[in-house]
């Protein structure tokens, strides 16, 4: 008897430093951006914008760590962490928010009262 098991992808998509992408990205897994993305990002898993990473566009994901720069709206279903080196220009919607001293945020913040299973944005 064979059994079919559906597992979430374990690999993390990576946009390396020195790489620039113009266009939207959709993934069912996790993604780390150390390069530049000009477009929207929709991820079912965690998004990490590394210290050399930059995003110009909307981010919709489950969890997000920002160490680099984001220009655009960020919608996070669970935890958004803004590290000391982060620079965010745009509105954020999240369930939980962590901000380290030194992080820069120019925009509005709305925190949901309950933890959604998926982000409120595109599904």
C-alpha cells in the first residue's frame, strides 16, 4: 500500500546580492532577498529582506524579517520583525510587530486583534 504525503517545500528561494528582478514573485515557500526586487511579493511562508536587500512593491506573507529596505505596503499574517538596520517606507498590517532600536519606519501601522491563518492581502 502506498501513501501520498504532501509536504511543504523545505528549500528557501534566494535572490542573491547583485541580482535585480523587475516583476512580481509568488511562492508557496519561503524567500530571502539580498538583491533588489521591483515588484510585488506574495509568499505563503516567511520573507527575509537581508541587509543588502531592497523591495519596491507590496509584500504579503506569513512572517517577515526586514534588515534592508522596503518601499511599499507590508501585510503579514503573524510576526513582522524590523531589525536595527531596516528602513521601511509604507504602511504595515500585521498581527505582531517587533521593532529593534535603530529601525526606521515611515508609514502607518495597523495591528489585527486576532491571528489570521493567512495574510489579509492576496490569497
